């Protein structure tokens, strides 16, 4: 993922937080992992949504963490660390799916598929066109296959 793609995603997240009536405070220059072991943290205080992202993450990992924390901030789930194991797992699965849907629209899939009309849609196409790591590209293809947007 290119850094200008990350910057566009950051602006989109900030605009979406404002649309939810929240003031966005996003900091991606902190040594979060060094101090807490976490890639990202989100919390609400009043009408402000704070999202902190570790500064040492690669650009794609910053983007994925940003979107994960955005979805945590706008959810009604409260403190994700206090949930029992089953509920926490379900919340994290849901958050991963929300990240995929937020970062990769059906329109993105159609645009990419047009470049490869004679081939079945594959994860490598997302890696090539969007700069996704192989694991995230595979998760994205699986997600959209389950929804019937990519033939199985």
C-alpha cells in the first residue's frame, strides 16, 4: 500500500467519525507497541474519538489497524478487553470483516477484475493492484466469496 493511499484512508476515517458526530483525534506517531504491546487503541471521551496507532507499523498494517480501531470506536461494544472469550472472538471476527469491507469495496473488485477478464478472480490480484499482503488478500477474497460477489 502506498503512503498516499494510507493518507486518503486516514482522511476518510476522520470524515466518517465526524459524520458519526465525533471529533477525530488520530495519532499514528506514537511508540504504542513499545509501551503496551498493542498495534492500536481506540476510545471515546465525550464527543472525541481517539485512535492511537503504533508508529513502527508498515504502511499497510497502519491502514488495517486504523480501520480496526475506527470500527471499535463507533461500535457500542465498550471495552473489548473485558469480554468473555467467545464474545471477544466474535467481536474480533466481526471487526476483521468490517475492515475488509471498509478497505475493499465491491467496486474495487469489479475494477480489478476488468484488468484480468480472462482469469478467475484471485488474491494475487489484490496484492498486485492494492498492495495487500498475501494473507489479507486471501481473507478479502474469502469474505467476498462467502457473500457471493466472487464466484467459488
